């Protein structure tokens, strides 16, 4: 078990929702628009980042409260005698910042990643393989972060240095060489760590998928398409050598901010973007399952699956539940009908969600 005693206060359409008595499988059943995905989004905020919707803070605040929101949960771990209380909230007096507390003490969102790894699959991700490279980078980074909490710090520092370099090279005046040298050293240091984390993740995912059954989910072949040199010294040299070119472009043209994830259907050599919708969905599920197996070997792991079962035939649905059962993750699934989950109904905690309220039914 990972999370229990979950509370949502003034979070989207949930004014005061409490989920108690969680299990390995947790089902949220209700009509579209009832607030099921809102619960998953709240859970995703126990990881660094903007959550599974990448929404603004203002969008998360419920309309009936004083202008803030709060979510909380108790984390149960094998090496802790007492549960750890995790909390995140928006203070009405400081609406532009999400605040984090761990056992009542102020902390940072990055620190949440040291306690818990979280990954998710939502209907919006079905178009991942045909989406932008930026969307695939975010997908990669979420998976790396679930294995290595320090990845968030490298990403934040790289982005800050990238913005500064782009500002300097876009200025009409020639930037001061010493200042640009320092910024590029930060880019090279944190960029190399970003690239290393992404490459390592892809390698481990391929190893994990190699030992998973080939059927009924199509097995993808993953590759790392680097947007520039990977080694720190090589990236630093490239940034120095390309200053004139980048000044003409007004932006930095090489580095991990231009990375991409290459995906093909194994055995066919067909790019994922050219595969059928069903094949793309199956490959995405295979990646998520392999990642869940990796993540569960470290910290407590949550897997959030929004409307996944509804789009699978009975054979793949049964296979999905079987793999989830052995993944070691605490699993949260949403659906409009309980019948979709017959194979796991007896071992799941079930809530009926209606109009921003959740009632435990089994």
C-alpha cells in the first residue's frame, strides 16, 4: 500500500472529498464530468511538476471556497513505523504558488519525489507518438523523475540557464564572453545529466520489455534521439563553437532541449506514428507497464490510469490487470461502468464519484 487517508478540499469540483481504506487496486466509477479524473490529478500533484493535466494553479482552485485548495494523503512505506503525511496547497494570500508540506513542515515539490514515484496514462496521451517532440520529452522526464528525484533539479537548472543564454545571444549587443562562458558551463553540466538520465531510462525500459510477454500488447522498440552532444565536455564545446550561428537564429539550436524519443513497433520497423490507433495504444501501455515494474523496485509507486480499460478488448483487459497485479504499484483506475473491472472487483477498493463527491461502495 502506498497512499491512504486522501483528502481533497476545494480542488476543482471536490469541495470536501475523503478516500479512506485504499488497496492495491482502487477504482473510481462515475459518469463523465463527475470528478474522477480530478482525483487522479490531485494524486499526481504528490510528484514534482504540474500534474497530469499540466494545468495552471488557478484552474485547480474550486469555485465555492475562499480562493485556495488543499490535498493531503498518508504515505505508508515498508521502512517507516508511522505513515508520512504529504500535503500540497494553495494559500489564497499567495495564489501563484503551490506550497508543499511533509509531516507538517514546509518543503519543496522536488522533495516529494524522494518519497513517492508516480506515473500515469490518460486519453490525452494517446496521440503522444504523433505529438510534438516537446510532449515526448516531458513524457520521458516524468518517467526518469519517477526513478531519480534529482532529475527535476537538473531540468529546472538547465531551463533557467537556457533562458539566460537565449536572452544573451538575442541581445543587440555582443554578450560579455565571461558571462556567456559561465552560463554555458551550467548548460553543459545539467544538460549532460538530463541526457544521461533519459538515455539510461530508455536502456532500462528496453531491458524490462525484453522479459515481458510479447502478447497481447505490441512491443515497442525505443531509441534516444539526442538533440546535441551528450557528454558534458562535448556539449560545452558545441555551445562555444555555435555562438555565432545561435545568435543569428536568436536561440540555442543544440542540446537536450531538442531531444526526442524514437518509437517503432518491434519486429516491423514501422514508426509508431504510422501505426494504427490500437497499436499505438498497446505500445504506450507496454511502456507504462515496463516503467511501473522499474519504479516499484525503488520507492512506493502510484500508477494512475484514466479510462484505460474501456478501450481494451476483454483479452487485453485481463492481461492488463494481471500485469498490474504483479507490478508492485498502487493502481488507480477510472471508468464509467464497474462491469469493466470484473476481474479485479473482489480485490479493489471502489468509490462511486458523483458531482465532486466520492462514496465508498465496496
